[in-house]
């Protein structure tokens, strides 16, 4: 590779899931060279195979790209949009720009790591300078290990180890020093990527989200000013707005974990809520470490014996779960919130996931794929780890024989039924003592509420006791088989 330390050739800055200007390591490194830069986003879903962006994340991506382009235009630049094979697009742009360097921030999904390694090798063989940086994590997976050099598989010791490590401050990007290449080549339009749905299932998204960097900054400010103190308790209450809702912004890189860490630590007064919130950031880091070290886990269980678990795939049960028609109000509320908002409360995620893999014995991979398509914060590492935890087949997982009771979960975390009434409005007229068990209501209570079970709201697709017994029976058969 040629020495380009004195070169004035432009730098190609490749944006991926780092759609922000603040705390952007690759951007600051490019600025520090003093050379002009050109920003590009390449739409290459084929390279992500089965984990190409789902419908909800495509909606978010469209608006995040529009926002990033506007920020760049305010600085005198623009975001070039290209479609197709990433390597081929980069090679063409290098020729069009007479560029000699390509900078990007690293991603950690297994298939993307493999693709990026090929791109880096090919470009360097062509004499192009290639540099990659970390902007997505506080601690990259390859920097954290046990004393024997092996990766952690249990969260608590992993996080205790991480807490002892030095935390880098957010990168201070000197945007006023940024120089953009004036004669930019042709760019596709963002709308040409066809990321928005052709039918209007996203109406509630616009009422719920501001998918911009400013939206992320506002939510972070609200979180540290008014949510941390009560986070320890409030994070589990389904109808309280007690969580930060920053997960989609983190996924697309509109805000970085270093920014969140700095803001939260600045307000840290030793409260449990602060520690608990930072531990959620730690759980995201742990999920990325597991994905990095065990790349097969997006489709296969970390614990290999679970490959033979006796799941009972059933299209009708899966559809009832997807559409919020299981007959268990708290489960249905969660699934309907997911469809309307592209997001679900974390406690509801655990309840709905447990119900699918335990009461209904559906494969965790099917649930993970549905979440992937419907969540605006669909993140391969976090989604995989969450589902494997629930199914009992991952690292630090909840034992399979621990079965959530959806009735008790509803009564504990939605005691007044407000969450259910919001998302399952046909049950609004039921009193609090029946809102989570409508099948126990007598004819008078149902009549007063204007409900006919089986018409206005379904009977349970399975009784709780029967679902629990079936799950434990399947687990028992599985354990017996694995001992042979």
C-alpha cells in the first residue's frame, strides 16, 4: 500500500449503522487528516442474507438516512446513496472520486464481519488505505475475556469485569473542521431504496417516534433528568413510561453507548436505578460479545443439546401469538403494542417470548424472526440473546423449566389493567380483578362489559396449567434423551 500521509486525495467515509455525526470515530479520524471527504451509504441487503432489515427497521432506516443527509448538508456536504454489492460500489466510487482511503466504523454481525474482511483485503491489494474504528460499543468483544483467555458465558462476572475497565469518553468530532468534496458524483435518492411500506401499517410509528439524532438526544436528556431515580422499580411496570426507549437509536447508531454512559455517569448519585440502567447497557455489550465469539447462535442454540428439543411447530398457534389473539390479555397486549409501535416494553417481551416457547412449544427461532421483522430496534445480538435466554438454550439463560405465569405477570406488572385496556380495548369494561382472566368472568360481568368470549375476544388457546405441564413434559423428555 502506498504512503498517503501527504496525500490530498479524498477519503470515502462509509456510513453503516453509525448514522450520527457526534461521537463518530471514523468521521473524526477522517477530519483529522485535513483531507476532503465524501460520505456514502450503500444499501446492500443481500449481503446480510436472512438478517436483512425487516419492515419496521426499514421504516426507521429511511428516516435516519434523511436526517443524516440533512445534517451533512448543513455542513456543506451530502450523503451519497448507492445500491448493490458493497465492494463493487466502493470500488466504483474510488474511481469516480480518485479516492485513496476508505474509513468506516466496525459492525460485529458474523456475516458482516466476513464481508468486511474481504472488502478490506481487496481494497488494500489495490493500494487503498482502509481504516476501521469502534463507535458501536464501550468494550469491543475481542478486548474482554476471562483470565484463561476464553469468553464469558455468564453476565454477572462479565459485567463486573467490564466495570473495572477504563471507559473511553465519547469522541469529540470537530465538525467545523470538516471539509467535503465539492464535486460529488451521482447519488440515488433515499426514496428510491423503497424502505417505507406500501400499505399504511406504520401510522402509529409517526405518532410514537422521532427517528432523528435530535430525537435521541431528547430522550437521553429525559432519561437522565427524570427516569433514573425510579428506574429500578419502574422499568418493569408495563403502563409506565419509565424506560429510555433509546434502543432503536442505539441500533442505528444515532446515539452511541459512550454518549449514554457519559450522560448517565454525570448524574450518578449512587441510586440503584442508575446502576440498573447501566447494567442494561452492559447486557447489550454482553449480547454482542456472545454473537462475536459464538457466531452460529443467531439460528442455532449456544447449548448444542437444545438442537434436539421437541418443539411443536403449529402455524395456527403462531398466528394467534403474532396477532395478539391468544386469549391471555397481557400477552395479546404486548403483541399488539409491537405491531402498532414497532416496539414492546421489555417486561412484555419476556412475557410474550416465554408464552411462545413454553406454553405453545414453538421454536424460539420463529419468535426471533417475527421480532426481527416487527421491531424498530431489531438488533441481531440483543434479539438472539433475548430469545435464547427465554428458551433456556443460551448463555446465562433462564432455565427452561422456569415458566412465566402470564396471569400473575399481568397482575403484578399491570395491576390496574391499564396496559391491557390500552392495547386490548375490547376488554376495557372488565373490572380490575378480571382484566387478566376474562374467561373467569360470569355472564353478568361479561354482559356489563359488552363482551362475548369467542366473538369479541378469544378463549385462551391453551390453559395456563396445561401449557405449563406440556412445557415441563417436553423438557423432561428432552432431559431424558440427552442423558442417553
